[in-house]
C-alpha cells in the first residue's frame, strides 16, 4: 500500500512540471482557436538544438565509458522496436475498419522514436534528481531504425502478396473462361496458360512476394532524416572532439527554455491533428492511447533485466521506456511516406500527434519515473 500511495504522489507531482505544463497550454490555446503561431523555421531550429545537445552529452559520456555496458540495453532497444511493429501488425490491423497497410505504418511510427519526447524525459529526470547514463540517449537509433525498417518490409510484403492474390483471382477467371471454350474434333487442348488453383498460383509467386524489399535504402533514409542526423552529429562531435566548453556555455543553458517552446508547439499540433484522426476509424485513437503505455512497460521490464544483470541505472531504464512509448514526430513521417506510399498519413500521423505523443509525455513519463522512484524507495 505504501508503494502505491508513494507512486501516486510522485505521479501527480510530476504532472505539474513546467515541461508538461507547456504541452497542455499549447493544447488549450489551439482548442480555443487562438491565432498564435510558431514559425516552422523556429520549430526546426529548436528541434535541432535539442537533439544536438542530447547527442553531444551522449558522445561525451560514451568517450569515457565502457562500451560493453551499452550492449544489453542496445539489444533490448532493437528488440523492442521490432516487437512494437509486430504488436501493431497483429492487433491494430485485425480491428474493424482498419486497413492493414495503415496499421503497419502506424505501428512503425509508434516503434520509431521521438527526440522531443526523449528530451522532455531527460529534463524531468534532472528535475527529479534521478541519475542516468548520459549515453542512454544513444539508444535512440537502435530502436528507431529497426522499427521503421520492420514496418516498411512488412508493408511491402503485404502489398506484394495482395497484388499477387488479385492477379491469381484474375488468372483463374481467365482460365475458367478458356476451359469452357469448345475444342474442335481432332484438336487437343493446349497446356493451361494459368495455374489450376489460386493456391497453386500463390505458391508459385511466394518467392517473388518476399523479394524486392531493399533494406539499405530504408536505413539510409532513416539516417538522413533531420532528427537522427542531428542526434548522430552530436554523438560524433561529442565522441571525437572536445566540445565541453561550448556545450556548457551554450547548449546546456538553453536546453530547458527551448524544450518549453517545443512542448508548446507539440500541444498546438496535437489539437490540430484531432481533425485528421476523426477521418479514420476510432480504433486508431484507442490504439494510440493504450500502445504508448504498453510499449513503455515492455521496455521498462527489459530495462529492469539490464538493471539486474549489468547495473543499468533506473534512470536509464526510464529513458528506455520513454523512447519505446514515444512515436516519431520528425523523421518518421517522411520516411514512412516514402517507404509505404499506399498508407494513409491521416491514420498514422493523426494517431501519433493527436493522441500518442500527449499520452507518452503527460502520462508515460510520469508513470515510468514514478515506478522507478518507487522501486528505489523499496
């Protein structure tokens, strides 16, 4: 009982943090149709600055750390990203009025990582005085890229099989019409031009249905995305150079102020996207509410295994859970637009921005921090 009451107290206290306050403020401003706008160029600059700061701090930490400590958390991050996609493929895709391709794209976006959500979690961890490995931010690409690759591969295989299935139906229809044509005396019917059964046709085409999905272009596009590029640039500079002076004098002091602007923009965007979410099945809203919390709890459990086995900090466990609960808001959408062009952006972007991101930030982060603090207290 003490565990539960302590957890609820910490959870409610974290909901009053400035970071979450700006998110909620942005949602309220948009809901009352305020004309306040943040220019897109400023938004992109803010995101770049935040991810550079996170990357620099991670690179500096990696330089002085034992890389073997990262191995198990990195493996868990990779596994979580892939598992999230398969969960969406075999849950959301099975619900009424949900198109399979749209469900796979949505799962891919929820498996990918939001740099802004991660930045918000780092700020809250610092406010709560919870220690974490600075290199934990480097877990971002280990989850982000496998999730996007898995989603695009699954969608490509599904679309290819559907195409071959349609061709099989058409082939059988033609074959049946030809088989009914009379044969002149003395003539022999030629070898059927089409397979005799739909199953036979699909069996012949199974190999081609699983071919043609090139993995490297997907990885390349993910790496070239603005969010991941900024993070990896910061990691490389922190690892290979000595940026401590500019980091302490410029990036560190601006971090929280810039994050508050980003949260305000994301809150306004969340309310604006609700209109798009109404255009698709209500099941997307249900999925977008439940999935971030479920994904985060899965990652939290894996992180606790790393905590017991390798001494991975509870703050690091929280970061792993947060990036699993987040859904990509910068690099993921354009990657999926290019990789799964048949998917409806209103479904996956609306689900992520209107519901998924607010849930991950306003409920997920306090939940995982509360759990970690309760375990520390125990």
